[in-house]
C-alpha cells in the first residue's frame, strides 16, 4: 500500500487563497450591483435607499447587511457616490 503524505500548512495556504479569491469575486459583484442602483437612488431619502441596498445584498448573500454598513452604503448612494465592498477572510 502506498503512503500519501501532504504538507498541512501548504494545503491550508491553498485553501485560504482560494477562499480569498472567491470572496474577492463576490465583493466585486456586490460592488457592481450596489453601484448600479445609481442614478436611480441619488437624492432619495436614506431610509428608502436602505431598502434597495438590502434587497441587492440579500439577493447575493441570502442574509441581511448589518445596520451600520447598510446606513453607510445608503448614505453614500443617496448622495450620488459609490460604495466598495471588500472581502475579509478570518
């Protein structure tokens, strides 16, 4: 019977890199989706924009965006700005 040896640290590194790449891809998609709300949300009340932002987030993530980020993104978009989503791997 043949022995199979692998380096656990190298495997963990490869898995982390793959997870980060997928996270970066998803963050890029979310950034595009959220920024696509403009110009339609520019000048609208932040509370209304929050509803639209949450819909976009839920469609991609199947969960809610935390209130602090939701408010931050809605304020930027309502003011005509853009947002940037980043992936942080723990």
